[in-house]
């Protein structure tokens, strides 16, 4: 909206949100309604009027958050162009569905809790009988032992053996639970990543069926569909790479490569994109460095780091790539002057589908798989990767490889 605050963009936004659960209202700087995805009722008008009394930050504010008593949850964000507010975007969500969902979940939790309690009582009773019986037998045997009698069958019930067995079973149970949670989280994240572009594809494909569209609008919609389809293709490709890695089918075919020439070729492909964003990209490389790498796979690594530096750095900043040989290893560094990564997030950036930016922006947000694949490729080359970052200062990725 801030890039294109014009009637066509406003119309497209309202049109796209007309089928969504949330209702979107776009106003001017005097809070007069310009366009709405649905009819604006009196309650929504009241909340819009309430916005006149609030202070707006660029990130937006909650106008109404009392879902238990109010008809709508409401949030508003200002539209700033050249430092001036040109309008506001209000989003409304009917709280009836939330209350119904909470009520339904509460009832389900009560039923599940009762069933779980009954099952637990029955299970505990039978398990206690199963477990305490050998303990009672052991007690009887110890009483006999105190009287000088012995029972050889006690050897199989020794305390250390039972403890080892219990710990082994518990360890197995913990591992299965962890794997289960990871699988659920993975499938949930993949579902989210696929749902977003597919929603856009379906939405714009439906719009293409409308007979009153102009040729320009059709071309714009087709371009968006192609962009989102390409995004799905990239995600599916990354998922196939992850699957190959898990099954040890991800092959690394190494060959001797002159590092400087190799990096120059990769950087040359990024030059136009960096120049378009008014960013500088430099290479500093010691001559006569040869490394044994898979050019295609290792190119994925460098491309990922350069692409991230481009996405998460402002204009008029520099990105430097350096390579040097130190004793028997080669060190490659990619440094930017971007927004940086919080220290609390650094340990998790290599995790699958983990993203520092939780907003999942279509313009900057990736799938969260690239760094996972990059780290795996580096390790399969017998190397390692480290990252250093400071908020507002930039990020440096350092790759260590065995030299020739």
C-alpha cells in the first residue's frame, strides 16, 4: 500500500480480502472510508472513530482487543509515504467465532480429561498390580534372606537391571515423543508455507475468470500467479533436497576448483540485483587457492548467503566476500551491513523451517530451509560454518574448508 497508494491498488486489496474471514477498511488521513472489503457497520465505524484518539506507530496498534465482550477485534496500521501519513488500514475480526471456538475447545478438553482420567485410573491400577507384585515378592525374599534362606531366582530382579531397563524404556519414550513433536511441527510449518502461495494462486486464478477485467489487470494477476508458482517450486525442490539428505541420497561430487575464479563467477550473477538495490558487492581473494568441492552444491551455499545479504540489508550498504588460506584450511567469509540477527535467535537459524522474521513476509521471507541445506552441504564437504551477528550492524558467515 505504501509503495502504490492509488485507487487500483486499494481496489485490489479490498477485492482480495473480500473472501477472507477478516474485514479490511482503508481510510484517508481524516479516517474517512475510502474502500472496504465488506459492508461497514456501526460497530466498525465506532472503532474507526476511536482510532482518532490513539497514537499510531508504524508497526500498527490494537484498537480493540476485548474479544470476550466486544463484537470485533480491531487493528490499525498507518500508511506512510515520504514520512507522512496518507491513510490507515483497519482490520476487523468477528469475535463470535473465537468465543464459539473457545467454548468448543473447553468442552472437548473436559471430555478428553474425563476419558483420560478414567483410562489413567484403570491403567495405573493394572500397572501398579503388575509392578508391585514382583516388589512384594522381593520383599518376601529379603525377609527370607534375613533368616538365612536364599532364592536364586532373585538374580533376574536385581535393582540395577530393573533400573537400566526402566531408563532404557524412558529414553526410548522420550525419543519417540521428540520425533513425534518434530514431525507435527514440521508438517504444520510445511502446510503454512504451501498454503500461503496456493491461496494467492487460487485467489488470482478466480479473479481471472471475471469478465470485466482489463488486459493490464489480467497480466498483473498472471504475473503474481507465476511468481507464487515459482515459490512453490523452489520450496518443493528444497524439500526434496532435505529428503535426500535424510536418506543419505544427497550426493557430493567433488572436483578441484580454483576458488577465486569460482567465486567471481558466482558474484557476477548477483551484481545486477545488488546494483538495482544500490548496494555494493566486493570480492577479496588470495590467488592460487584450490579447493575440492562440488561446484553445483557449493554454489547453493554461496548463493543462499548472498541472497540473504541482499534481502536483509538496506540500500547503500556493502557486502564483502573474502577468501584466504590459513595453514591447511581455507576460510571464506560473507559479511553484510544488514539488520543483523538477535543473539537469542542465532542458535536456531540452522533449524528446519526456522525464520527470524515471524511475519513471513512475501517480499522478504524465505521458506526457512535454505540455511539448513547450506549447513548440511558444508558439513558433507568436511567443513563447518559459523555465524556472527549484531543487530543494526550486520552478519558474517564464515565457512571453513580443508585446503589443498
